[in-house]
């Protein structure tokens, strides 16, 4: 058996993400006792689990997302089980679900199951915290191997044990561990350079190539126009990762709003101050800046959050939420699909640029966790792929 603490595991998740296969693998390769031993939990299920725990072996309980599982979930929480949620590209999961041999199924079965998940997620969510593994991805329908799942769980468990804060650690530490576990942090470039420096230096050099002084992209006109209809006159708006201030800050100032723009690139801010004299701009790294609580009516973050290392993004989102007044709006473009990587010849310039984004489902979770209600999430095409355009509203503080 691998070294380190071996947790008792509760595995659940989206259908056809390999839950059963993984728990069987744990039983065969890691000396786990698998419960239920049969296909479905029987009436003696709880006693079966207790007996397995008494035997001293690690136990894996693997289940679909059943309403009848509430009491069991509470019992397992008390017994210190570690809950893991398997997820990923749900379209691919649906295809795999339909293709499973010996399991006649329809798309409605899948949707029925997922509707259960949505309905009861609020009740279960705290048990999983951030222990989510995206195990399935498209379009080649790649399923994470059992070995990699186990390695991710071990990494998470080991780093939790090592943490000076232990199990008491706050949400950020837990998220970071989960990202470590899923290999997302590990997928950052190996080079010695800090991704934030790559981004900062990249925009310093490519500011004008990325956005000429008089640029006015159509989609920006539409998005900013929609925000304008939702704002009271003279609103206070933060443009997070504002670039050169064109076209967003410029348009908002023209419409009489009070705009603050922050950006990590000195060159972007230098141009913004010239191009949009009516706004206030500051060079700042959004991962470090502490924003005043309840100080903005709206925050715009177009294509900027996706340059921040994933591990830091939930904290930035929390700050954004915190700086909004109750009912304030966030309008942001974020990842539609998860991806981290760089382009060493961005915009055919020979200059490197770096991005890191989660998928839209993860952003929804991060936003909701931060106290932002996602009002709308749509696909914004961009070349051959696209991003998620998210409208979210700051929920009322208690
Ligand atoms: C793709 S540009 C978008 C600019 C502007 N929002 C727009 O849509 O026109 C991304 C901007 O985010 C800024 N940015 C990236 N990481 C940042 C960080 N950590 N803090 C502040 N700004 C950042 C970059 O310098 C860049 O100007």
C-alpha cells in the first residue's frame, strides 16, 4: 500500500465517471474494503460499514446521489470519511453513460439523476468541500486513470496532514490542496518565471497590438450596453484588469459613471490614463490588492481573471464579491472549459502570454461560494473556442 495516511473514502459524482471501477480498483490494489459489497446498499448497509471499519482496513463507500442517502452521509461524516466528488465534462459523461455495456439507459435517466444532484447539492456540498476531481474530459472522452485518481487523493490527504493549520485550515488552503491534488497547480509552466510576470511583461510589450487606441469590438458594445441599462446614474464601477481602458472604461465614463481601473501592466495603465482621463487608474495586482468592502456598484472583469493562477482565483472572486454593494453586479468573462497554458508567440509577436482557467461549472461554484448569485452564464465564442460570459449579483449580507 502507498505510504501516508489512508483515508476512508466516500465516492460519489456524475454518472459514468468511473466511481465503481475506482472503488473496485481500491479494493484490489490498495486493500480497501468496499461497501456495499453488492451492487446496491441493502438493509444492513450501515452495519456492514461499521464492521468494515472495525476490521481496521480502510473503507470505500461508493454511491450515486440518492435522496435516501442523507442519513448515511451524516453518519459517514461523523465517522470521518473523506468525501470525493467525481465530475468533468458532463456531455462526455452523458455519452459514456449511454454507451455503457449491459446498462440500457436514456438521456432522460441521466438528466433525472443530475436534477437530483442540483436539487440536493446545497445539502451535500459542505461534505465534499473542494474535494472534486474532474476525471472526464472531451472531445476524446479521456477518463482519468485509477492510479491518477489515487495519486490525487493521496496528494490532497498528505498535504492536509502537513498543513500547519491541519483540518482547521481555511477555505483557501483547502482549495489550494484540491488544485494541487487535481494537478492543476502542477500544470503551470515549469520555467522559473512567475506566470504573473509573464502576463505583466507580455501586456507591457503588446498593449497596443492587443488593443489599438480607437478599438471598439462589437461584443464589448453589446455587453457594456447591457450593463449600462442596469446601472443607476453616477454608479461606481471597478474595471478589474482594465487594460488600456478602451473601450470599457471609456464608454462608462462617457455615460457619466465613476470608474476605477486596475491592471498589473504599467504600460496598460499608462495608456489608460491618456485615453480615458475621466477615470481613475492604478497599477495593481488583483491577487494582492485588498478592495474596500461594499465600495462598488458593479465590477467588470473581461478576460483578466483568466490570467491569474487558478489557485488564487477563488480569493480574487471573494474580494470582488466583498467589494460589491448588496445587489451589485459582476460582469465577467471566464473559462468555459478548463485549460492552463501559454503561447510563446502570442499575436505573432514572439512574446509569451500565459492563461489559466477553470471550467464554467467551477466558476459557478466559486462565485456562489463567494456570495454571488449567478444570474446568467452564456457561451461567448472567440475564434475556434470561447469563454463563459457571466452575470452575477452580490447577495444581501446578513
Ligand atoms: C486580455 S486583457 C483584457 C483587458 C480589458 N479587460 C479588455 O477586455 O479590454 C487582460 C488584462 O488583465 C490584466 N491582468 C492580468 N493579470 C492581472 C492581475 N493579476 N492583476 C491585474 N491585472 C491583471 C492584464 O495586464 C491585461 O491588461
